C-alpha cells in the first residue's frame, strides 16, 4: 500500500494544477494581510463600534491572533473548493486520461488503490492546511505581533489571554483538518462515480453549497436533518475560541465552553469520511472499467 | 444611559443652589477639605492590582494591571501585557481628578446609610465648563474622611458609579478595591460580518437581555507612593 | 500447460451480448492472434482477462489459477497494453517506468529500465515529458510499461497502432523474440491481419461476441484450399457458369470481385469451364492470406 501512496503523492505533486491551490491561498492571505495592515484600524473600529460607546479598549486588538481568526473564517469557506480540485479528480481524472486501466491491471486490488489514493489526497489536504496555518497564523503573528485575542462574535465578545491562544489554534487546525478531509472524501466519492474531471469537482462544490444552505437556514423543516449534515459541523473549529465563565462572569483560563459540541462534530465528520470512502471503494470495485 | 443635562439647566441649578445654600457651604467644605488634604499627600503612585471585567456580553478573565497616577488628575490603567477594557471616560472621574481641580461648588445633600456606616452625601457641581463632568455625588464618611462611593455624570460618556473599599492605605485615601459600574449598550454584530450562521447560543442571548449594566473591579495589591512617575506613562 | 484458459465467458451490457459463451485456451510460448471486427468483443474479452470488467458468467484461469481468487498474484506475471496508450503527460518516459516498476514485487533496477527503453527505441527520449511524444512514441512507451517487469504473459491490444512501417516491423520482431527466445506467451489483437499472419502461431476470430474460428494459423490457412479471384470481361456470365456448375459451393460472398475458395487442383477445371462458355478471361489469381480467411469466415457468419 505504501508504494501506491508514494506513487500517488509523486503524481499529485508533479502536477502543475496542484500548486494552484497553494498559490491561491498565499495570494488571498497576503492580500487580506496587506489590507488589514494598511487599513485595519477602520475595520477594527467598525467591529467595535458598539463596544467603543461604552468602553475603551486598550492594547493591540488587531494582532496576529485576531488576523488569523479572520482569515480562517474567510478561507475555510473557500478552501474546500481547492481541496475538491485535487480530490475530485483522483479517480475520474485517471479514467478521463485513460490511465485508470493501467493502474487496475497491476497486482494491487481496487480497494488498495482507492484507499491509497484517498490517503494521498488526504496528505495533500493536510499539507495545504499546514501551508494555510503557516501563512495565516505565523506570518500574521510576525506582521501584526501578538496580544490577547479579542474576539467579536455576533452576540458577545470573548477576550482570551495571549498565553491561552496558541493551543486553541492547534486544536482548531486539527478540527479543520477533519472538515477538509470530509470534503476530500466527498470529492473522492464523486470521483469514483464519474469518468471526467469537471463533473465531480462541480458536484462536490454544489453539494457543499446545497448542504451549507440547509445548515444555515433557520427553517424548522430542516432542523431534523441539520445535526446529521456534515456542513453543520464543519465550522465548529470556532468552538475552540469560546470560553467558560464562572458564576461571577469571569472567564476561566484554559477552558472551552462547549467541548461536547466539538466532540460530536468530530464524530459526525469522521463518520461521514468513513461513509464516503467506503462508498467509493464499493462503487469502484463493482464498476466495469470501460475507459 | 442617563440624559446629559444641558448647560442651561446646570447654570440655573447652580444659581438657585448658591443662593439657597450659601450658609451650608461653610459647614460641608471642611469635610471636602479634609478629603482633599488626605488625597493631597499623594503626588503620584504606581499601584499593582487585579482587574475583573463583568459586562454581560464580554467574557474576560482576571488580568494583572498597573495603575499610574500623577497630580492633579493624570490616571492610566495599563494591563501587564494584553488587552484591557475600561469604562470610557470613567477612569478619569476618580476622586483625585474630581477634587484636585478645585473648580467646583460643594452642596450638601443629607446623609445615607451605606454598609453600616452613616455617610454624608455631597454633590459637586463644576464651575469650569472645560471639565468633562457635569455633576458628581460623593458619599463620604465624616469620621475618617474617606469617600466610599461616587456617582458622576459626564458630558460625553454617560454616568459612572464608583465604589471603594479601603485597607492598609486608608490613611492616604487610597482604596484597596475600586468598582466602576456603568450602563452598557446592546452589543450585536451582523452574522454576515462574523460569518456565524446557524443556531445562536441561547444562554448568551438571555444574558444580553437580562443585564445592561457593566462592572469593572480593580483590586489593588500594592502601592508605590510618591516615588515619581514620568509623564510618558500617560 | 495452458497459460490462459477461458470457459463459457459471457458479458452482457443490458440486452447487448458483447461476449457470448466464449471458450479458448492459450498455451505457453504461443503468439496468439486475437482477431475480430470493430465491436466484435475483442477489447471486452481482453478487459475481462485483466479483471477490468466483471464477467456476467464464465470462468477465467491464468497460469492454472482462477483469476477471481488469485488476481494480485496472477497480475504480477502479466503485462498489458489496452487500446490506445494513455499516459501521464506531465511525467517523463523514465518516470513512467520507475512508477510502474515500484508497483511490482520484483526488483527492477535502472539497468532494466534502460534495457526496456532501448528495446522499444525510447532510450534517447527517456527524459522527455510524454506530452511531447507522438502517438507512435506513446505506443512504444505503453509497450515498455507492459514489459519492464519481465512478465510471463503479455497481452497487447493493437500494439502497432500509430507506428510507422519501421516501427511496426520492430514491434513484430520484438514479439517474435519475446516468444521464441524468451519463452513468453503473447496474446495480441490487431486489425493488421498481415502483421498477425507474420507473427502469430495460433489465432482466434470472434464475431458478434462469439468465436467463429480458432486454431493454428497454418491449419486454418489450408494450403490445399486457395482463395481464387477471377477477373473476366463479363461478371454476370461468369457467375452463371459458377452457379450452374460444381463450383457453386466454393463461391465466397465478397463485394470486391468474384472470389472462390477451392482446392487448387480444381482451378484448371474452372478455367476450362469459363473458356468453354465463351467468357473472356482476364486473370485468375490465387491467394491464401489470413485476410481472405478472415473475410470468408466473418461473411459466412453474417
């Protein structure tokens, strides 16, 4: 199996298309960092307009930790497309190219090929996420410095001490990897059904958009299925940045408000990954390779 | 938020109260004088303390702070690393900054029981328009000339209630604990900005509706008094 | 020993019977020519042999082992090229062989890769990306991928596709060498009947999914029965003479002139009958080619 994984990784990273995602992420992040460096104070002022009426906020609010949070909020909605570019092409792209029949006449079972390709796609996803983490977190810390994380949510504000932030980002990125791997596995499933490249990529993105709309619409009819949709859980990396308070409304250092939500989301995402990959294996094993 | 009284009402009040209470001034001025004298012994200080923020829509932990003061009314609260939240304008309306200007008229307003003490209530009305406060009420213990509570209405930043507790630095009028209480506005950012879609946290919503007051407490652990403080700290 | 043993193999796509009850065997060391028109079921059969397509029914054994139960072990010893050569345009020729060499349990070193590239005439272009290759070069690379791990059984579907005459000749000689000198078994399908005729020891012809002929090529191309093409001044009168005489059974259904398949000792009798009937004889040509045989059996089958 490791031969398959190393070959697939070699093919992925030899292909020019792979680097589009890395370039796109770098460009997006740098543009946002540049914009916030030049004009971040007005953005921060807008976010804090309700607070500034009553309170004076002293300190480096627009620091690297907050910038990273803003970047993740924006990018983790769009990075799934970049993941799908590769994942949704892993099987159907080979079928389209005609090379799938070359691979399936080697002394490895189709199950081994599917699992090996999925592992390679997952490694690509993780590498992409590490690249995003490096640029969004460490480069932001270098450009904007660090301080407490002053998070302005929709209905309340969370002030997390500087020493209490970094481990939360580690947790958030680990969680984000599960979210992105769910997209990888969905793209993979689409790829196992089709024989061309574009269909699975478009299909994967359409599915994510569709389920995201169902997850975010507050219509009672959809509330039954919402807990089971992976898109409902994909953004729960944010739960790492909410903190418990005691009876005196004092934030408790090192705590997460709703750790159960994180655990539930991880379980749901993992189950989706297993389901999608298993379905890919079954479909690929049963299909006739006519391409 | 309390309505800011207009200048017209303020001057009218001044005139009426001056004529009605000119005799009483001779009686309450000594108390204010005693308080001022006590506070006047302090030219500057650097105090270490712990600050607690208790605002319904803010989750923050205790933070170590340093408070810098220099006569007559320079005051700065600095969090030791990290972001600090302070009531806007409220920090500047401490007793030192109120009394050190000497530009006010003191008007007696009776007495009131407070935490087992009988405190004199004195209202201060500023005589200089450039000051940023409109009226301030002080609750003073006549036995030790310590101010236990103030309620100040500012021109721009609403009203603040400040309560004080005293300990080992009572002889210099320096509190061991100071609590700023103020009214807060509703806090809300659109979901399109925060990208938070889906179910809102029900507990946060209840809290937001329940309590529109905020408190910031500073518990002082140490004062370094009259050792000199550079103006650059402010 | 039969290297390939196929029994009652069928594949249905809905109501279409692409392959219907096909049985054949290929022995070790043979060059087995697999012939059929477009859509006759050749590629479907080859894909079933390589487990790319699941048979509807029937049984396949390679090297005496059931394909269904021993697929991975069997495919270690099989090299194949199926239809056109589809490769990774962003990889070089050498990288292709290195990748596919990794997928084999046999140790395949750089010397073996060079040897294989040399055999197919691509050593000098080994560092070039495939996107710069012509169709013929891609075909050679596809063959190289099939050979790099020194398999015992080689399955080649249209191996000379896109090659120039020299290339075709080179591949023909390579196949003969693999079988005769290296003892490999080769199953080759091709439309170029003349090429099959020159290299195959056994052939099988399928038509509409069914086998219509199988056997050693020399036996099928019976030297005692030639294909005779008769050119005269009057085709209608010629046909009249043939159909009214004892030659009617020999007449082939051909659209490219009058052809008969007949014992060579009866050819003079045909000539005499035509002359006696006053038919102007232009030429009587005899042939015994695979193409003729192929056309004969497929038209009979229609």
